[in-house]
C-alpha cells in the first residue's frame, strides 16, 4: 500500500514540479522505499498470517521479498540520479519503478490465482514503458518485443488460471490444495504448465527469455538494471508458492527442473558470444534464473528449498546491481574490448566489476556462492542429485564468459606516446553515483556472503 500510494503521488506531483527540481520526486521515491523496508522489517518477526481474505500471505518469504524489492529499487535510484536527472520523463520513471515494485511485492505474497494475475500485470506493464523511454530504434524494438512476448505469455497465464479455477471452483491456494487432487490429472498438468510458463516471462527464464537480452542492451541503464533484478524476486517466490499447491502427480517438479537446466545451459552458452557487456549480463540473467529455479523444483521435498531460494535472491540482487552499475558508470564502453586498461585508470571501479562478475559465477566468499551452494544442497536433499550436478557444471562453464570481461579490464591499455604508462580512454565524465553504487553493492555482496549464517537464521525461521 505504501508503494502503490507512493507511485500515484510521484506520478501526479511530477506534473507540478519544474524539471530542474525533479530531484524532489527522487527524494520522495527514496523515502517511500525506505518506509517500505522499515515496515517489512518490523513485520518480519511476527508469526505467519494472511490478509485480504487469505489472498495475500504475510510470512517470512513475503517479508524478505518486500525488503529485497524495495532495497533493490532504492539502489537503482543511484543509477537514475546520474542518467535521467533533469530529463523530461524523470518523475514518470520513478512512478513506473514504484508501480512495478508494487507488482513484485504483490506477486511474492500472492495466495490466490486472481491476485497472482493482477500482480503479473502490475509488474509487467510498467516495464514496457520503462524500456521504451530510451527513445531509440533499438529501444523501440526491445519494447515491442517485450510487449508481444508479455501478451503471449500473459494469455498463457490467464488460461492456466481459468482452467485451474474452473476445475476446482476456487482461486484461493488453501482450497486449491484440497480440491485439485480430485481434478483430472491431464487438465491440471496443462493448467500448471500454462501458469508456470506465463510466470517465466516475468522471470526472464526459458522459454520466455527472448526479450530480456534485447531489453538489457537497448534500454536505459536504469531500466536494464531494474528489469534484470527486481521483478525476479516476486516471480520466483510466486512460482514457489504455486508449486507447493500443485499435486506431485501433475509432474510439475520435472518441468521446473527441466526449465532450470535449460535456462542455466542456454544462458551460459549464449553469453559466450556477446560483445556488448549489457547484452552479456542479459544472457547471464537468463542463466541465473535457471539456477534460481533449482530450489523451486525441490519444493515440498526439502526443507532447505525456500531458505536457499531467499538466500540466493538476496545475493543475486546486490551482485547483479553492482555489475550493471559498473556498466552505467562508463556508458560509452559498449564493447568488451573497450574495457581494456580500466584497472590502471579506475582501480576501484575495476575492483567492483571483479567482485560482481566473480560473485555472479559463485566464487566464495560472495553472496551468490552461498546461494548456489544451498540451492544445490536443497536439490540433493530433495532427491535431484543430477540437478545439483548440473548446478556445479554450469557454474564452472559460466566462469569463462565472465572472464571475457574481466581479462581486458586488467590488461594494460595502449601505450602512451611518452612510453611507460598506459594511455587513458576518453570516456567523458564518469557517472559518480553509479560508481559509488557499484563499489557499495560489490562490498555488500561480500558482506552478505560472509554474514550468510545470520541471513540463513532469518530465512530458515519457521
């Protein structure tokens, strides 16, 4: 409710604030996000409950998702402060970010099929506008592709919701759990596949991933960082909630496991050939969604499934934001070869990039390492040993394409005419807020990794 009210206020008040004072809307947006984080943190210790006639779950998973979604959007405001400050669509951007974050939180707590559908739409529709705000030919193509893919998979989602509600006579998860076992198995399986496929669009995973690399490359840095990070939080928690409702006879665990392996492998292989760092990160996101689906496949079979998913989401949020913030700090470097000599010119930024990329691989002591270790453990504990092996194999494979970005960063640039020291690129002004965000988020990734025991204690709480 805080996020929705904040989004409406930002949208309306932005029309009355002069362009040179749009930073006031940014401050207001930050205040709303901080208030959301505080409210969620205060609610976290309370026993699990529900709201709105049991259609919205208020538990540890929802609380962590609220904190992560609001914190991720708050960090992304630093990128926006550099990129869109004083622009004609600044306040609208903040409103769209808040609306999509609202949908993310709604998805995370959805305990009803209709709430799930509304959350999906509220998360998706603002992204079409955010991508299109780039006002370039590539941005228009990416926005159109995202819209068409969203429409297709949105229809699939609604089809699945319609079939499930028609078979059971209810949309609430509590009633679905009891009634779905008596429904025809084939119809339940088709409906489950349709809903999961529909949600995979918002997650950016296989088979609904085609829009994500284009959007990551063509959209503004603010939109690209957001769409590859925040919506994943709500969608993956939503898929987990739905998974524990569906009967094992519908074969959904095998489907989710297959999507996980396909996402990991395809994302890694496609990222190998990408010369643009943001497109590389887009395919990396497809791969990361595959890893994040692993604990969902173990839902109901392992008590480690949900805690490992929440730990991984925490690590992925800060680490992915750090990687995109580095690219946002130097927007002119749009080829991997352009990053040659960065370590000599800007050592702190290079260090942040190193931590972020190795963090996405899952090198200790970063937060994603803990996430991958616990998700693989959950898969093994749930009887999916082959899925745990796939996690480790794809982790090793991913190292090589991240090294394609790291290697030129720590390689000497062209020699200067005077000899000796490498010549510095003329990158134009380095964006200061994005630079600070990159360093801070990379450091936070290390802190979360080291303090993962405390985080585990929170997310594993009954």
